[in-house]
C-alpha cells in the first residue's frame, strides 16, 4: 500500500488551535464527517491517553498522534499545519509543532506498525517538512505531500549516458555470470530512482535507506530492502542487505547476484559487482537459508534491530559512543539464561507500545542503551526487558582478540538458545551479528 493512497485533500487543514487537544479536535472534525459510526470524543480520549503514556512527537516540528479503533476502513489519515506552532509536551521548551499527522487505524489492520513506521520515516525528512510547512496554500501542501510520500521527487537515472550504459552492462553481466537477480543501490540517486529504469527479465531488488510503500500492481522492483548506511563508500549496504534478503527468502545461499551502484548522492552509477552469496556468508552456512533466521523471529524485526543498532554505532548517544547488546528470539530459553541487573523499564507497558517496530520506540531504546546489560526482544518485536545480564557460556568458539565481555555474551547466548544477538561496540562503533556462535560484522569500524 502506498502512503499517498490514503491522503485525501479534504483532510488537510490549517490549524487554528495553539494546543494539542484543540488541534486534534479540528483534525477529528474533518476526519469523521463522512464516517458517522466514528465518535470524535471517544477518538480524542484514545489519542490523548496514548500521549499520556508515550509521546508521539517525532522532532523537526512534527507529531504523529495515532489510535486504533473498531471501524470498517483500514486507515484514515488527517494532516494539520500550524504556521504559528502548537505546544506539545514531548517537544523541547522553546520548540513548537508545525505539522500534525493523525492516523486512525482499524483494529483489523495487520500492517499497522509498518504503516506507522513508514509515515514516521517520511516526515522525519527535514527538507520535506520545511516544504510542507512553507507551502503557499493547502492545495500546494497537498501536492507536495503526495509528491513526497509517493516518490514523485525521484530522479530519472536514465538521463545520463553512463547510467544507461551501466544498466545495459549489468543485464549482460548478470546473464553471462548466471546471476539470479540484479541488485540496484537506489541511494546513489538523490530522491531515489524513477520507475522503469532497468529493463531485464531477471528479478530486480532495490536497496535503499528510505523505502517507499508500493502497491502490488505498481511495483517497479520485485523486492525492496531498506538498509540505512552511514558510509559514503560504494555498496556499503551490501552485506546487511544480503543478510536481510536471505532472512526474507528473497535469495538463497546458492544464488549469485549482480550489483550496480555508486557513491551515495552522486546521481551516477560507477560500480558493477558480482557477488557469490555462498562465499560471502560461508561462515554462517548450514545448508538452509531458513536456519539463518530463528523460526520465531520475523524478518522485519531483525531488520529494525539492525537499523537501530547501526544508528547507535554511528551516532552514539548525546555525542558519546555507546555499546549495547540485543538478543532477538527464543525468549523463554534466553530468559532462563539471563537475570535483571536493574528494574525493567519496559515492564507494565502494552505490547504494541514496546514493540521495536513501533517508530516511537527508537528514542526509548537509544535512551536505555547506556544501561549495562542486554535488550531481550521477542521474535515478534516486543521488547521484554533492558539491562539484563546474560549468564550463558560458550567454550567451543574462539573470538578474535580485542573483543570484550559483551561480544562473548552475545556469542554464548546465540549458541545456548535459538536466537540472534547483535552487538554495538563502544570502542569502534562496529555492529556485529552472532548466530550459533559465529560472528558476522555488518558495518565498518569507526575511524
């Protein structure tokens, strides 16, 4: 589902209120006028109740209040703009909210957290937010919003002779090397890649840091993999992207793929690489792609944990490097081989509110990353605890010199339980994945 498909011009308004409750009332008035079964007061109560337990402020002057209710529609999206600014408890003292994106979701919407995360990802773009807030009128705001969320800003990658040549050669090399797919690194282009750039009979996979929601009948790539990269090096997302593709079943260990990309933001492809997945991931080989991902772990959960870990590894916390450990899956065995070091900060919250797929969990997890101990995360993404001491031991695997107790604990628990552990090194910022005691570096060491 594309996000721009749930945007209606009638539900985009200029807000008059100066406080959050008044702004929500205005948005609810335009949202429920065509749906008499929805009660605005009940919706307002649910929206404010969520705000009282966890702020929906995203930063950059944007708030994303949301609530789930029983209704026939899957989603109702309303957007309010305030040039003056609205007071919000989640914002800093002098900060004001200039854009409120309100999402009402039906109880039967299974992809609720994914849609919420997609909206949050898009409206965290400062350039897009500034464009919306400064639009001369609501019609222009609507057009810019649809363009921003629908991918209209994408670049025509075929306008360059070199790019056209690279696309043709990628197809030829892929067929000649007996590749099963062509991987295109979309972040080479500012704003992404415009549809229809690569004509081939092979399966195409787009790797990008800002994946757009696409419909099944309007899909330009067979698969889209979102992997954030902080490096300017060519194909820096390759290993993480292939790991995600393996866990999703998009590719197998026996596949060979052709990758085409370039320096991020350069608008020009300059690199063509053929990757033999079996050689790239030979340390993790067990003969089964499915065995790479524990049976209870959803691929999107692993992807989200990798993304949060990567951000922590590069950005640290408040300018200081942090080290932390995430253990994902097999929660009963992991729980039996761990104990709390501190009071569990996630205890008592609804599972939906403490799910790693929830975009508002990012800052919470990062805030608690400075606590000694591990995050224990269920395979469906629910964070069970933080600050847990891993008590498992492993005498069968030798770790490289220079790795400390956090890496040792990650290796040990990945052997003792059917889980995946991910470590962020406090000294190098490197993110390392452990599966069955075998380590796989996902990012480069910080220079």
